[in-house]
DNA sequence: TACGACATGTAATCTGTTACATGATTGA
DNA sequence: TCAATCATGTAACAGATTACATGTCGTA
């Protein structure tokens, strides 16, 4: 019962509410995309597979003449989800072009230009902070889940938790870069003074 | 002159020293793999392509009967590398299964089990810290680049910089998790006391 | 009536890893 | 002599994105 990458988000979201493939994609793009993306090209085929395996159950529920299939999680699906969550192993992958540039920045002659590489990296993370702040603002003003019983359940704390992690993380990176830039500038000033 | 993902590491390493494909792979696995991996299946074809484009220049230099082709960066290659590094845009991708588990941990009934999910995430990052500490230890004791002229150049500071970032980052995540676990446990204790 | 959101699906493409094939050299 | 390392290369596969095709519905 190994779950693939897409199955994990699908079962996760379906454990909260019944959704169509389209709905799932909306929620992914609004939340997990920052650390776990999923495209239509993965979602729709996987919904079929998961239904065949009996982890989810689909029901046709067209809106007028517009075809729509809403899926709900089954007991077997819940078991699979819980067993994945409770498994202590998990992968972490970081692919960071800014770090790669810093790593090779010795190839740049001018010290000011090398500092600029760090500053550019900081800027990328500032943008991420802004994006996440926008997400946070949206969450507090207009909750994405609008069903009344959903708002009533106040115990859905974990997504906010993860959002906080994202904000804290990107802010930390910005500060790290700024600290290192400052100490680099100080070191350089000393060298400059020595030469004068 | 858009560089693809593998071209970036190749040009970066060749800007320091002349290397074979095998050498490049060794260096990637020893350093950038934590944020920028590359496999033989990418490296060898790309070396050919970069030579055709004139960004690198290969020379056959067999060791005895063992075939070997060593590449050096050209002036055009240096220009391409510098222009990529100085470009302010860069991608950041994080794929974090632990965060995904935390995100969906509301599906787990027991509060203790939910805390365990956070603890497991912390553990993954502790392992990363250990791995990076091993890398750091290797660097200070036996520098990977052993050519004397290389050791003499003391101005290759950026790789150590990036290593420091990795260590600081993973330690920060561990502390973040521990802080949140503690505050979660305190909140729970209060609820428990209220019920009592 | 036209546009944007709703809704499903797939084919082409791209990127990257894994595994294998092949063979030489070095050192225990 | 045997295993590990040096060395190059490719085919098969896995994972994911992009772009397209198709059509409905609500609303400005």
C-alpha cells in the first residue's frame, strides 16, 4: 500500500472533506504547493487508480450539465493515510539556485559583486515571505473551507502551523543573508583600511 | 546561452580546476548534492554538448590504458558562468514530506501521536545536521582539492559559507520543531488540568 | 455575448535517477 | 587474485509540468 507523491496530498485533503479533482488542485495551489505541488496531469489519473484500489470512492454529482465527480475517502484510505503519516521516515529535498550561485561566487572577481549575489538570494526569500503573508491574510479574512460545519471545527490547527513554519523559515533566511552581508562588508572595510 | 541545471554545476566546478566527468560527479556528491544534485546520466551528455557549444574544452589524458577526458573552461564558458551568477533571479524549491505530514496531522486523533509527527520531522533534520558535520570535518582535515596551488589559494571562501548555511538551517529547523513541541505539550497540559 | 471560472482529461515534453554494460588500475 | 576505485557511457524508467482539447455555467 505504498502511496505515491500525489496520493499523499489527495488522501490528505479528502480526509477533511469530499472533493472533486478540480477542488483538490485549488487547495494544493493555495497551500501545499510551497513544499508539495501537484498538477492535473497527476491528480486525475491518480484519482482513478486510488478508486480502483478502494482507498477513495467517487460519486458523480454534476452541476447542471457540467460533469463532476466528487471523491470521498474510505476506511481503507484513512488507514493508509494514518499509516503514512505515522511512519517516521520522510524525505527532504531542497533545490536552491541562489545557494549554488553563492557556492561558485569565488569565480566573481569583485567583492561588491559577490555581496550582490548574497543580496539577490535574500531578495528571493523576501518575495517568498510576501507571498506567504498574502496567503496568511487570505486565510484569516476568508477561510477557504466555507462549509459551516468546517468553520465550527476549531481543531484544524496543523495547516496554520505549517504556514507559520514557512514564514519563520523564509524570514530566517533573509536575516541570515543580511547578517552575513554585514559581516562581509565589515571584514572588507578592515582590509580596505589596512591598504590605505 | 541559457544554461541548464547540470551545465551550472559543471561550469562552476570547471571554473576552479580541470576535471573529468567522474571528478565532477565526486565533487557534486561531496558538496552541492544537498541543494543541487547531478547524475552521470546528465553529466556525460552535457559535457559533450558544452564542448560543442565552446563553453568547455576537453583533452584526452588517459591514465595508462584507462580512458580519461579532462575538461577545462573556456573564456566563453567563464563569461556564461559569470552572467548566470550575476543574474539576480534564482529558483528555490523545497519538497518536504515531513511538513506534508504535519499539514495533514489533524487526521490523527491522538494528541501524543500528532506531537510524534513533529518529533519525527525534527529527527530527519538532526540526521542532516550530522551528515553536514561529517562533511565539515572532512573539509578541515583532508581538503578535497589536493593540488598544492589550490591549497595555496586561501580565497575560496564561498563553499564554506554555503556549508555554514546548511548547518545553520537544519539546526534552526530542529530548534523550531522542539520549540513547537514544547508549546504544544504545555497547551495540552493546561487543557488536561482544566478537565481534571 | 463574451469572458472567466468550473470541470475533466490526455499527449508531448522535460528532467532526473537507476541500473546496467564495459573495461583498466591499484592495493590488500 | 579479488575487491574497490577509476572511468565512460547509455537505456529504461519514473516523476512532473505544460499545453492542449473539450464543454458548461454564471455574470457583467
